[in-house]
C-alpha cells in the first residue's frame, strides 16, 4: 500500500537531521520534523490514515444527505461533527497538533451553520 515504508522515511530523515540537529538542538523546524518522522515510524500513520478516511467518508455521506434536504441529516450532522470535535480536542491534549485545533474550529463553524439551516428548514416545513 505504501510506496515508501515509514522506517525508510525515518532513516532518510535521520540522515539529513544528523547534520543539522547537533548544531542547533533548539531549532524549531528540525526538532518538529524529527519528532514527526519518529511518530510516523512508530505507527502514527495508521491512526492518522484511518481517522482521516473515516472522517472524510462520514462527512461526505452527511453532506450528500444535507444536499438532498433530508431533515434527519441536520441533527445527525450536528451530533457527528460534535463527536469529532470533542475527540479532536482530546487528541490535541496528547499531541498538541495545531491542525487538530484548526479542524475543530472549522467543524464548530459547520455545526453552527447546520443548526441555523435546520431551524430554518423546520420553520419552512411547518408553514
């Protein structure tokens, strides 16, 4: 499935970082690149891949249902995006990955917009 194995990426990164890391151990980019390659080699790729695929598929199904104005999709979307948001915040407490915060902010915006549209749809259908 992977064209390049994570262990190979780790070895390549270590080759390059061995020259830079000893010179400046406080270098932000080098330190984070080193940590990222170590995390990748230790199985983080499986979690990230599975999470992103699952996240994308569920959201795609919900967006299609919303597009067809399925009333059940509005509260379901709010609930699912809320669950993803809480989980992303939980993961952030362990990883401190800024991307998780950005995704969560986007998800909260979608929750708010979905709630507003749901409220409007219910009003229009009850008239």
